[in-house]
C-alpha cells in the first residue's frame, strides 16, 4: 500500500499529517505571541527609555530628572550626564523591585511609613490641588468659630479656708475693700496648693487652659465668670471653702476672619483630607479580608 495513495486509508500517513498540522499550528501561535502589538520582541514602548523586568522607566521622568539634577535643559545636557541619570534610574528600579521581592515593607517601619505617605499623597492629590473660594473659607470659619478664639488670661489668688461657715465673712471683707493680706491673716486663709510652684504662689498671668488644669473644676468655673477686682462666693470642696480673688482678667476673644484666614485655609484642607482618607480606608476595608482574633486583648 503506497504512502501517497489517498484512495485507501493509511495509518502511518494519518499520523504523519497530524504531526505536521500540530507543528504548523505551534509555529503560527509562536509567531503571533512574539510579534503581537506591545511585546518586547516586536517593538520597544515609545513612552519608555528603558524597562527593568517589564517595568517601564518613562522618558518624561528621565527628561525631568536630567533637568532637575543638572540644572540645564535636556537639550543642553551632555551624553555623560544623561547616561549617569539613566544608570541611576535603572539602579533605583532594581533596588525597588528587590525591596518588593523581599517584602521589605512587612518589617521595616520606615518603608511602611513611606508607602503610607505615598498612598496618602495620591489620594490627597485632588484635595491639595483644589483651591477653596473666599465664600467656602468664610462659611467654614462661621461653622467653626470656636476654633478661632484666643484663650483668656487671668491673674488670681485661690484662697482656702478650713472654716467653711466663716468663709462668707472673709468674702464680705474683701468685697468691702479690706486688704488681701489682712483678710488672709484675720480669717486664716491660705493659698491653694494648686497654685503653688516650688513653695511660691504663682502671681503672674496664667492662660485659661493652664488655670483650668491647676484648679478644681468648680473653682475654675467660678473664676472664669469673674472680672478684674471681683471676688467669688465661697466654693465648698473636700479641703475647705475656696475663695477666688481675680486680680487681672482678659477674657477669651473671638479672632476675626481677617486675622485667621490662613489658619482657616489650612484647617479646611486638613478636614477635607481627613474625609478623603476615611472614605478611602472604608473602601479598601470593604474589599479586604480582615480578621481580628477573638482574644485580641
């Protein structure tokens, strides 16, 4: 039976033709694979000056780096300068890829923070580029006026009497103009330990926030209502009756928009960034598989 006699079946001929067909198919597939649009064997990406393991080093970044590093236009740069920049960019990409392969971010705090900062810069880009209008600034100021209040200043004496019933007489004497030292002596008043610093009474100006930290809450609440020269009613506490004598008082002052415009601008931007950050984290968390241990504490 002849190999080329196609009038009759021939098993060897059939197997040979199948093999030839398979080889032709593989050849066509290989040609398509290695000559497809965008593959390295067909053409080098026009937008890239180099690739490192398939990662592009863009020409635009290269030109910008040459200009920035040497302070000249790209046309004025020398071949040696360009080669140096290209070598540096290739080396940087190699190191970056090595860091990713080694999962450097999983154990190096600085790398982790750099990644966080980089991602935040990306998500904040639109917020940072957007310039708020004067109307937006004034509306933000009006909604958040409490942020822009200058803290008050007070100069006071917080006196304590162990004779709670007699504290009212001491207050009456002070309000009638009797000298402070004389009243303290006559009624056994002493300076509160809250206002003592190394054994000496703080007689200077104190910001409201500092006085609030030093004084008991009821005592500060009474002091905040006083004007210069006024004396509070007795305030009963665990250590006796407190009497606040306000020597000098500058109440908190609302700062006008014209004075705090730059602060308003910064605060508005920060609030906008916080909102974008929360939204981004909510989106990422929604797509992530997050599991918390039951015995987390």
